[in-house]
C-alpha cells in the first residue's frame, strides 16, 4: 500500500485526511499552521511533517487540499526537487492552466500529478461521500482512484491534466448562478406573501430547475434540436410577468431580468415558437 501524506487540514482536508487514515493509507500530515497538524496527529495518530519537504520524504503519494492557485503553486514548488517517482494528487479548486503547468514540471522531474477537485461540502467529506473529478495520466489512474475511494463515493476519470478542474468549474458556474437565483426566487416568493414552507417545497421537491431539466435540455442544445417542449415566447412571457409583479413587490430581479433579456434575444433570432433551450444559440453567438 502506498504511503500517503496530506497537506492542508482545512475544512475539507481535515475530513479527507481522517478518512484516509481510517482506511490505513495516511502516514503523515502537513499544515502551514502547525498546531492544526498537531491536533490532527493527536486525534488520529499520524506523524506531523514540519515542512513540505518532510512530507515528501515520508510519502509516495502527496495529496494537497489547499485554498487556491497560489497556495498549491507554492507547496508544489517547494517539493518539486523531490517528486521523482511520486504521485501528487491535488484536490483543491484552482486554475486549470496553473495545474497543467505544475503537472508538466512534475512530469519532467519523473513524477505524476493528478487534478482531483471535489463536488460536495465538508459534510460530504466527513461522511466519505464526495465526488472526485479526476484529471491526469491514464496510466496508473486506477491506483489513485482506489486510494480516493477512501474519501469519495464516486471517482470519475474525466481526461488529461486540467480536465478534472474544468469539469469542476462547469459545475461551479452552474451552482454559483443557481444559488443566487435561488435567493432571488425566495425573496420574490416571500415578498409576495407565500408561506416559506410552500416556497421550500416548490423549490426543493416540485421544481423543474433540476438535473432532469439538464438531462432534457443538454442533448437539445448539443444537437441544435430546438423542437418545442416549452416555447421561448412562453418563457419570455413568464419572465416578463415576474418583472411586472416584482415592481409592485419591490423585489430585486437581477438574474431573472438578465434571463429575460436573453430570451428576448432568442425570440428575436427566430426561436420564439421553438424550445427555450435555444438560448444556447445566444450564448454561442450563432444566427439561425
Ligand atoms: N469547503 C467546501 O465546501 C469545498 C467544497 C469543494 C471544494 N472546495 C475547495 O477545496 C479547497 C479547500 O477548501 P477548504 O474549505 O478546506 O479551505 P480552508 O478551510 O480555507 O483550508 C485551506 C487550507 O489551505 C492552507 N493554505 C492556504 N494558503 C496556503 C499557503 N499559501 N501555503 C500553504 N497552505 C496554505 C490552509 O492552511 P492554514 O491552516 O495555515 O490556514 C488550510 O489548511 C479550496 O480550493 C476550495 O475551493 C471546498
């Protein structure tokens, strides 16, 4: 079994390390603020590395779960002379371009690097139920997948270096907009006097803003098949009703007013009677 070392005992890294320890993989931890690593060591009985180099000395596989591109660049930079024969697995969410450059340098030094960003918050991490989107060299990926299964319910190999991070950003683009829209929809409903429980039930149980809609609309977008399920003109109309009502309610409509403009353009481009998934053509800038 490879010896695993982990750097970054933050909100996520702590639980990932704990799961790897329970599975018998983890031998050492490093954290910039040493007292966190010492607390972890006391609780889980693994060694504390006092520097990135010491972690690299103790481990064959080095996992990083750090804040951002600068943190990962700085950590990987400081172990670059010791990565020969080792595997680096970066679970942080960072710039794919930065990750790819680091992976190339690691490869020149005789090591391997994977980007392995995760979907799921600390609760998922604690329960070993994360989803990992793995990018990196195909050869040898099975060993990395097996090791990650100690902390993830699902590990999906998505392609070469950087692909895991791009897949993660695709997800976060959607989630970032979705949660902001959720806030806007909630406020609109509250201002209209709806019972918060009704709003919660509609948006969590009955809503069509769900993966089912993605499953329905993504093939239409990819194939340019805008045969009508729900017409653009109707989506435009519904968003206009929301704008009209929101005026009286004094409810902010930042995202829904932007969406209305997008569907107006879709309609002006000739897709009024066709499916509203044709908004994809506005985004990609193609004329019908
Ligand atoms: N939290 C989530 O729900 C979640 C979900 C999915 C993905 N992510 C991603 O996972 C990563 C970690 O998130 P987190 O929530 O665990 O963050 P966090 O709690 O803020 O932990 C960040 C970790 O990075 C270390 N660090 C920061 N800058 C550093 C530097 N320059 N050099 C060395 N170490 C440094 C911190 O060390 P110190 O203890 O010394 O500060 C800490 O261990 C992020 O990229 C985040 O976007 C988070």
